[in-house]
C-alpha cells in the first residue's frame, strides 16, 4: 500500500508539472506573437515602401522672360525717367533696325470697359549705328520728328490706354485712347503704325487704313479733324 500511495503522489506531481509547462509554453507563444506583431508594425512605419505617385502632374516651370539689354534700359530711362518700363524690343517696324517701345505705366489701372495698359508717356526709339533716336512720343499729345500726329486731341491728355500688336508684314501697330477729353470718355483710339513710304511712325484715319500727315501746330491738327 505505501508503494501504491507513493506512485500516486509521483503521478500527481507529473500532472501538475505538465500543466505548468503547458501554461508556460502558451504564454511564450503569445509573447512571441505579440513581439512579431510589434516589429511588423514598426517595419510598416519605417520601411522603404515606394511613395505614391502624385495625383496631379507637377506644374511646369514658367520660362524666364528674356532680359532687357543694358543699352536699352539706359536709353529708356534717359527718355522717360527712372520708372520707364520697356514693353517691346526688336525689329518693330520691319525695317531691319532694332527698336524698343517703353512707357511710364500707371501702377493701378482705372476700372472701365476699355482694354489696354494705362500710361502717362511712351516712346519708340531706334538704334541708328549705336545711337538711340526717338521716333515717336506720347505725352500730352502724339508726336513724331515732323510734328503733331493727325487726330491727336487738342486738349492736353494726362493719361492714355495703350494697346499694341505685332503684324508679321506691317510691323508694330499701336492704338492710343485718351482717358478723358472734355468729359467725353467715348473717344476712338488713335491708330499709329510705321509708314515705309515716309520712314516714320504716323497716325491712321478712323478706318485704320490710310496714313495722315503731321502738323507743325495744334491749330492745323484742329483743321484736319474737321
């Protein structure tokens, strides 16, 4: 009997030990699983996953505007002052010579329905063998080397709306609209273009087809308007 009781006690100890081993094994398995999950999460956060492509293509860089040559900058400031802005450079008249259009631009454009750039003064100058010669001036009136352009207003104009376009055959075409003349804001633009027959800029009639002669005085300009 004592031997039988001893064997039963030993068997009971084995069962208790086995239960403990199973419990410890289960705990170890759980720890390993949790550790693997934690490292997996770290791997996702710090891994080398390929970046997602942007939803929209990157905007293309705006090409830089060509720099204005120093001699043109100097000439424009000499003719119009330090705030002169060069608007165009090139063979503007299609006569094979370099010219530039510069103006004193009003920073804040008055609001109305007339398109264009508001200016107070403008000039066109030409490079004649390294010397800049003024061909056209817009200030209170429109003038060239010969005098006042036809259709220039008799009253002094303090501001103009300037529009211009380049024609492949005729060259630069300009349109000067007085901002106000005797309270009348409905004034037709004065068209100006290079006249190859006279080799100078002249104004055009109201159809913008025929050149008008200059006048040496504003009184003669008045008569040409009648």
